């Protein structure tokens, strides 16, 4: 509890200096809501894949769009990429657990806000989505998408301690992203003949409680994995800058 | 005697660079200058003390606690100033002050205010808008404010103007008067070393010398002004000859004996400037093995 309290204090300091970046979150939520509202009727009818792609791009970008440049993942020296802000905090008497926990608070908060804004906004403006989901099931849908966002978006705070980038790291990262989208296409569009978002609507409608529980468990497990990954990186990396 | 910082057989390899420190104990109440050319390994040495760069072998202890321990409360006893102020651009000086004051129980507001007011540091401006010199001053103000028993300063005066540098030296000397503070400073400024240091440690290509007492080091060198040029190209102890008749020796007794045996008249004899000695050591790398 003390770890979380201190992490929250650190996150509040960070929030103080990045207030205006939260405006970016609101603008992004507005733009994407408009896009989701426009594309919802054809998506629900024809499973257009681009909708799923944009939804994933949105959930990924909201987790780091609230950070000023100095807090963002960037090149720090020849081989090391990481957050300079993390490197600065790492020099100070802050327990490692507190430091790492603090890195997750704001991205997760913006994920929760961003997802609630975009999905609720789309629901309000889109009669097609209202027909597909009841208000109670909408809560389940939002929880599922917050959990998906946390699982994927947790990569960003987990990367703050840094990574030693080798010759082919960028190539493999790029290949993994392509592989992820190809996999998504094959599983949902080809095999299940539906869209990813549409499939989560089905889960929210048909298995409301179960899907909420499983989403939360998965999000917790993945967050735990990201947390362990961060700890390992801090122990391993040489901060030469 | 208390030794707040103790290093035992430390080794670190990064690509083709190898840093090796056999044994080193820094005494409480002293200022130790870490001296070396660019790329010699001074910053790496400091970062290893802070566990920012991990050692391959050996041990570093801060007041008896290993820096590799899970409990890193030892960091509350060290104020470390890196060469560059990273990750602070979005903050103002006041915001950084709030952060440090919360993290260091020993925070001394009066020290912080006195230093920052004297040097006119604009605490309400964002760090990214400050010049390199003002950033350094702010960094120093924050590190003085931490009021820790150990200060590790990596080239703290590199970007500072002359009056600020002089004030920094005066301020640090004043802090040292209590006798309970231990300072490790890396500097290229001979004047800083001359005025501040009690001990010197040389780093040359990753090899680290023993602790050398500044005054003993200076007195172990001698500059001989001769009436005429010696007949040999190198007299015993000679490490440098200028104007053909001025000899710098690191074995004054051996040089004196040779000169008197050969009836060479000494016109003047001086202890050389510390800057000249440091230059010779860094150029020749000889003291590293002492």
C-alpha cells in the first residue's frame, strides 16, 4: 500500500508538468469517436478490417500521447533507448518498485479515460451500436477494451527503463507489428468471419460477466509480466548517459 | 577514521573499454578529486558508485551497505550530479526542488535558497529554457539542498562562469568546515582541484591509481633551474626538460645527487604547479601504478 501511495505521489508530480498534454487526449478521443461513429454502420454490416486497425492504433497511442517529450521513450545513447525521466528518477532514493509502479499509473489512467470517452461517445452518436449493445452490456464492452488496452499499452511504461537496441531490433519490432495485424486478420476476418471489435460485442452480449472477469484476470497477469520485465531491465541496463 | 565509500576489486568491461579499481577507501571529511583525460572512465566510475552502471566483479559499499542491495536507502546519503541534467526539461527549478525536498529527509532549504539566490537561478523557468551554465547551477543548488553526507560531482564547473565557479568553491569549502561531509569531484579545472582537493585519484584508460595526498604529491616533484644544460639527455628522475636548463623531476633526491656529483649549479628550485604535475601524470600515465 505504501508502495502505491508513493507511486501515486510520483505520478501526481508527473501529471503536474504534463497537464496540457491531457488536452491531446481529449482531442484524440474526439477525432477517433467521430471516425468510429462514421465507420460503425459499414463495420457492423461488413466487418471492415480497417476499423479494428484504427481502434488498436488508438488504444496504443493514448497510452503515451499524454507524455511530454522528455518522459517519452527515445534514444539515450548509442545502444540504449528509454525514458530520460526514468533515468533521472533512477538516480534518486526511490525504491525500484515505487518507481516502476509510478510509470504505469498515468498511462493506465489515460487508457481508462480515453476508452470510456471514445466508446461512450460512439455509443451516444451511433444508433447502430446502440442496436447492437444494451447499456448494461456496454459496460462490459468498455471493461473488455480497457483490459485489452492495458495489456497492449502496458508495453510503453514497461519500456521506460530502457532497452539495448541491437542491429536487428527495429526489424524484429516492425515484423512483430505486421505479424500481429496479419494474425488478427487471419483469426477474425478469415477464420471467424467477424471483426475483432464485433467479436467483443458478442462476448459482452452473450457472456457478460465471464468476459469481464477473464478480461480483468488477463489484464492483471499481463501487467504483472510487464512489471517483472521492467524490474529485470533496471537490474540489467547500464545507464551510461 | 570513517570511510563512507569503499571499493573492493571493482571490474567493468564495456565493449573494448575496461575499468579496474583494485581497492579504494574514501575518508570522511575529505575532498577527493578524480582526475583523468576525456574518456578515461571518470563518469563510468561515478555511475558505478550509484549502481547506474553495474559492475562485473567487486564490491562498492556506502557506509557499509552494498550498492547492489535490494534496499537502496543508501541513496539518501548521496547527492550525485551527473555531467548532464537529463529528464528534467519539463520541470521548473521549483518543481524539482519539491521533488528533491520530499525524497531527501536531510533537505536543507536554507542551503538551497542561499546558493540559488546568490547565483540568480530563475527557479520558475522550465529547465529546457535554461542555458547549460544555469542548468549546472540549478543542479548544484539542488544537490547542495539535499544536504547529504556524500557529494559526488561529475565536472560540476564545466559550463559555469568565473564568478559562479568561485562562489561554488567558496560554498563547498564552507560546507566542508563541519568535517562530516565527503566529496568526490571529477574535474578538468586545475584551479578547482588545487583549491578543493585533499586527495587525488587518477584514471587513465580505465586504470585507477591509489589515493594520492595532494600536498605529498606536489612535494614529490621538483623543478630545477640550472645554470647550464646537463651533458646527458636525461638525468635521474627527470621527466621533462624545458628551455634546455629547466628540469622537472619526480625523484628530487636522485636528481639533486646527480647534479651535485656532476657540479651542475642549481640556480633555483621550486615545487611545480599542481597543474603541471597533473598534466605530466595524465600525459605519461606513470602515477597510475604508484
